[in-house]
C-alpha cells in the first residue's frame, strides 16, 4: 500500500518543508519505489510509491487533469471497464490504459460527489481544489485502507499512516479513554471515528469528509444495498453467475508480477487460490503465485498445514510453511521492530509479522480468503420467515424439502432461539463475563457496563435474508480486522487483497436465497467442483483443534505468570492484582480476555519510550 500525507489550510500560508520531509520519511516503509513531495500556497503533500498493478499507476503524485483539482491517495479500482464505459457515455473517450487516479478525477469532474458511490475497489484518497480551498476525503465502504486526520495550528492534516500525523507539532499523545475501554472489552472501538489518541481521528468506512474555510463536515456517502432476492430458473444459473463474479474479482486484483496467497486448509482461501492459479496460467496474466501457511504441528495435531499442502500440490504452487510452534506467546513484544500504531491483542503477533516478512521477500500483493464466512455461512430462519410472510408455501416445500432429501437434515436455522430462551429463563447473565479487573472508576466514568450490555445484544434485523452477514459487513469490527493487514501493522510493503469482499461479490451474495446456497457454503462448494481436491471441497468448516495459548500452557513452555511490570498509565484502567488472580486459573476464552491488559501494557510501554516512526 502506497503512503500519503497532506496538510492544507484555508489561507495562503506556506507548508513547513521540514515537516513534509519528515512525513515523507515516515511513509518510506510503505512505498520504496519513489517519493514525491509537492507544495503550493495553502497545501503540501507527500507520497511514497509501491508499484503493484495490474492497473497502470500514476508516475506523479498528486495527480491532476486541470491543475486545479489534485488527487492524493492510495487507490486500486475494480470494475474499471464498466466505469470507463459510463464515463464515455457523456464525455470524451480516453485511453484504455488510463490510471485509476485519472478515472477518479474524470468521475469527479462529471458527477461531483455522486461519483464516489460509483467507485468499486480498495481506496482512500483526498481531492484538493486549490482555487476553492476545499478538501474532500473519501474512504471505501469496507475500510480496506485507513484514513486519519487531525489539526495542527491553522493546518488540517491527513494521512493513511497514524504515526505520521503524530510528527506534527502540537498533536498530543494523550490517549482516548473510550477507545481504550472498547479495546479492553472487545478489541475494537464501537465508534469508527476514534483512534487510540484524543487528537487523532479516523474517517469511517463509506464516509466522506469535507474541509473548507467554514469548517469540517463528515457524512456517509454509501452503504451496502438491501435488494430483493435473486430468483433464477435453474440451480446451475446460481453457480455459473457466482463463478463469473468470482473470476472477475480475482482477475481485477491479480498483478502481472509475482503474488502470494495466505493459504489454510479451509474452503475460502483455497477457492481463491484455485481461481487465481487458473487465471495466472493463462496468457493474459502470467504472474507467479506462491502460497504461505501457518502449521500448528507439533504444538498440537491440526490438519490445516497438511490440507494446505495438499491444495498447493494440486494447484502446483510453491508453499512456504511457518511453524506456530516456533513462536511463544508475546515473543519479541519488547522489541522496537514489533510495533503497531494502536493496541492489538494478538499474542502471536511476531509469528504473523514473520509470515508477512517471508511473503514480502517474494511478492508485493498477497491474496486472502477474508469474507467467506460473512454471507456464505448463512441462516435459514430469516429466509423461512420471508417466504411465510409472502405465502410462498410451494417455495418452502420445494426448497427446504430438497435440502432435507439431499443432506438428510433440516437446514441450520440459526435464529438465536437458544440464546433468547436462556436469557428469558434466567440461565445466562450478560454481565457474568464482564471483566472483573477493570478499575471501578474507569467503568463508571465511561459507562463500560452499559457498553458491554450493548455488545451482547443481537444485531437488529435489517436484511430480510442475511441479517447476521449484513450486520457483520456493516459493523465496526470488519474494518478493524482489515486494518491489521495494513503495512503499518505488518511493517512490510505487502498489499493484501480479498476477492470475496469485492462489492460486486457481496451484492450478489446478499441477493442469493440462503437455502440451499448459503448453508455451509453450498454455493462455493458447487462452484469449486473439479477445481479443488474433493477432500478440501467437501470438508466442513472446522475450527482449530486446540487453543494455541492453552497448548503452550499445558506443555509448560509458557505461562501468563509472572506478569510483566505494568506501566503507570495502565493502572488507570486496570487493577493489575485482579488480572494476576484471573490468569492463575484461566483457560480458553477467559485466558484470551484476561490477557488483553497485558497486550495493552506492552503497547503503552512502547509509547512511553517514544516509540514512533521517523
């Protein structure tokens, strides 16, 4: 992911050249190929380039068509041909090898702010109108790429790298207690505009920020659509359409050079690998595809590494195996190179970064299977209710009856009945697992119990067919997960791409009848018939056979105790003695939750030492 940062003001002040130089140096880890620094009265930008493809990338940053409106950002568009055709309907034609940046500028010139909802892909960018002194900042709907902003004196600053904005004078390092509280409760913030720092803010996915002399305005510009179900005549049509969409989403992301894929033994990443291999072997995209997987053996017996090897051999891929057993929990967390811009709760962060470093030595683009569980593991109950309300008893009999005959079981309803019944009968207490180690004054001041209860509530049903999938895609947790795949977290210039999270794919899947196609990924299994080994294609979704943390404790190779010394600021949020008492006997999810303060403590120590880039 290329790096960018900018500073603008409503007047004609000159940007600080030394600050621009320092910001550009802080972005160098993102883009090793070139560095651009540009300034004029009232604006200054810097950009570091990571060349990936397959679309042409601009050689100059920022970019402009007319010398008035300038674009700066990290952009990768999908559906380029469709966008070009729409533009050419009412404008002049232009070259087919136009850059993504030029396409956005042309769309803006033709449609104004309405253009942003038409864009597909992974992007975060700013448009600066030097005459009107107006800045527009845009982040894509899924939040695959981050965007941060702040004020420093008369300047409004923005970047896709949080630490770069901390270089600006006057930007405080004071933490945001509400963000910290959310991290300790669930590892991500319920407010998508917050960061770990009070003075620094995040542009939420699917939102547009407008800055001008009259102030700052943020609004949502797009959201996932809710449409009528897609009703096709033949079952084969669903499979054919899905295969076509999947091939388009992979093709749009596949570079001409080497690429990698994070491979597991599951269906999602292996399906992406199968389609990418098929395309890469064609004459159109001759790039080499490599695979990387984490094997839990000999820590515990798990099939993931074995199954990933079977798929790699079947597809003819070179496979690099990283052993989970080689990395103890919290290994290297005290070292400066294991940095993250915000707190993260992943005791095996060193293992993840090792995998990324190995991938970065061979490729700049890495595919993932992210998104396969969101809609493809669906619910039957909402669809049944949908049909009942429309008196479609024939469809119910045919669809649910066919599923019963084929699978010898009723499709999984997943209506939340057990949870609701348990709460109604008083068998479950939503506050039973509320962390006892949070400081009482912190809990009271920031209403953490109320926020915990909100977290336990079932999502509101807003989608008639896929309410849980739709809620997951629209939640704050999805972009939080995607951001941890960003170069600021992995520390290497590798861009991850997730074909199953393509908006064209999601729009299609959200219209597909859940029964039978989204029951245990039936649609994906049928689409992969003949492309994957049968052992993989028919394998049910399987969690890890053991918890890695528990396995290290049971083998006596690691223990959560004794605890490291707690930073003073951590004690404002957490009772360290209660954390120690909790971890004495904790296992499973209790151990995982109980270690959140430990992860936060390590991050705070780095902040205390002045751990920042540049």
